C-alpha cells in the first residue's frame, strides 16, 4: 500500500528526525516496489526523492510492445 508507505515515511521524517520537510531519499530496494511506477510518482507528490527511474520511463519499460518498438528505433537488434 503506497499510501501507507508515504504515511510511514512522513511520520519518520517528522517524528523521528524532527524535520517537517526535507527531501529525503527513498530507495525501494528490490522487488515489487522497485518496479511500481506509482511509487516514484507518490514520492514526488510527497516531497521525497525517489532513488531510481522516474514513473514514466518505468511505465514504458513495463510495456513489452512499447519497449521493443523503442529498441528497434534505437537500432538495437530484437527478435521478430
């Protein structure tokens, strides 16, 4: 639940660090969160710096048809 993650991050920043606003870095690690384009968008909307790709490139890379066409335009060999 990305909303819950953002709420926890806000709580940590404000209550534990005592800083109401500071652009803390957010590293999702590996796995489901690191591949979810909603997370970098939520970080940007909540004043956190997402350590990883922005939401739009992440969305594009998740679409196999779109990324294959992009690779072909760049001259990367692909399997037909």
